[in-house]
């Protein structure tokens, strides 16, 4: 079982930056693909980005490509999401997740954090 905790959410103006962190504990985290998802009020949870177990492969949603960067440090059991050029439509609760692979589907991820709020003001 993997436990995940997100850090780094907050309030930022449009055009600003935030860095989210996801601290993992439990089973050997380096064996897992990791991902970020987000959920805005009244909307379904959606894929943001994911990264392979060794950090060599990552994929992004079209809506964040070129603005967000996912990374991981297996020596620290931590994953990051650097978010630049933030837009009001990026406002959501952001969740980190761990799974056997690093795809785009919620069903591929079996462990979830509690989420951290990101609010982007216009």
C-alpha cells in the first residue's frame, strides 16, 4: 500500500507559478508510475500529467502541455508538478496518484492523495 500526501497548493494570480509536491510512503514507490489529476467544482476529475517509474517518460494533457512540468525524485519518494503561466481555468483540487503504469486513465491508478487546492485569480 502506498500513501500519498500533496503539498504546495494556494492562491496565485493569473500568469503566476506554483510548485506542487507529492510525498509518498509505504511500499517501494520507485516501482510505481505516478500522476497528477485535478477536479474543478461541478466537473469530473481529469488527467493532468503522469510520469513513468524511472522518470524517463511523461505525458501531459493538451490543456497544460508547455506550461506544466512533471518530475520525480525516487531518492526522496517525491513527485513534483511545476505549474507556470497559470490560468483561471487551472483552478481545481489537484490530486497525486500512484499506479502500476503511467497512463491517462483514473482506473490505472489505485492510490490517491487527499488533494490540494489551487486557485488562480484573474
